[in-house]
C-alpha cells in the first residue's frame, strides 16, 4: 500500500515494435534517450512510409518482445504462432515521422514476411538507428505518462464505469493524484523511481485512443468526449496525458513514487 497523498507508478507499458501490442514489465530502465525496449522498431510500407495504428488498428493483435542485450526479437501472433530470432540489419531507409526524418535499417529475416502475410499487405520491419527516434516526437518525448484518475474522468465523460488505460499507450500510468494533475507538471522535473524526467508537453490525442487496445477496432468516442470537457491548446488538440525526456537515467518499477519538482541535487545526480 502506498503512503497517503503520494503518487506512484501503477502500470508500465512498452511496445518494442511501434503499433504492435503492448507488454507490461514490472520495471524498465530509462537511459538518456528513453527505454531501449520501447519503440525500438517500426513498420513501413513498400514506399518506406510509416504504418501505425492510425492506418492499421489491428496491429495491436500481434505481440512483441525485444531483448536489446541479446539482440533477439520475438513476435507472437493470435492463435499461438511465433516468429523469433536474432536481429540482422540490412538496407538503410529514411521515414517521415510526422514531418521528422527518422533513419533506420530494414530488419532481415522472417518478420516482415510473417507480418505481411498475416495482415494481407506489404509491411517491412525497420529498426531505428538511434534509441528514442521511433517515438512520435523523438527522444524529447521518450517518456509519457497519464494518471489513472484522468482515465476515470474520461470514462465518466463517455458515460462508462471504466476505460482501459492501455488504449492511450503511455509508458507510465500514475495513481494517487487527481484527474489531469499531470498537466501541472509541464516544465517541471519529476522523479520516477531512480530516474528524473522533464515534462515538456501535453499529449494531443488521435483516433488510436478510440480503438480497443486488444483488437484495434474502434469502440469508444474518446475524441468527442475529450472535446466536450478538455481545453483545446494552440499546439496540442485534445490533450490527455503528458510527455517528456530523461534528465537523469535510472530504473523505474511498479510501486515507485512519482515526485514532481525534485531538488537540484536529484536532477543532476548525487
């Protein structure tokens, strides 16, 4: 049980391949450019254009696990089929991530063929050249978080008793704070476990949040609900949750305290 009046990490969600299903480790190591196990890979079409949940919601039905130390990737398909092995990199490609060029390398081996066959369209698996680059906004947004109370507030706006937090695909979920309290952390340093992050912005939401996180099929009018009660910013429409970058690397585990505005000593390291 957590101390009264304190916030803590209640869920960790990573997607080794951008757009595919989430996994939920008990802890994650944050490096200078984020978590190495998160968004290490992404998918492109035959023209090297990004393919994500906006374009193909059912990507979430395929799970992935990535061991960056061993260099081993595994994909788990519905029905029990799996494709796994050590990653070897091939041709270099450059892909636009919402106007930002990201350099990566086509992953050689069985993964692209398996994904293309399953989804019935040409897909190529790519590994980002640098950690953090395959996050939508890059390393400055390598950490994302939302409070459980914010999820509950949105559920109420939808007339629901609850809403699955996984549809928001945030790295960390936080308990113990009021709805949208994370908005007040903008521009501040926040300690999460051993790590310290700087919150750089509000997370504008897209159609992916309307999709069931297990099937990718739309089942909730999240954007309309957000529009009904959330202020619309000049830079981020439909804000929900926040994003930021790592100021001090470290381990973050379930149950770790979340403390906004840590001391200068904690920011810079002992």
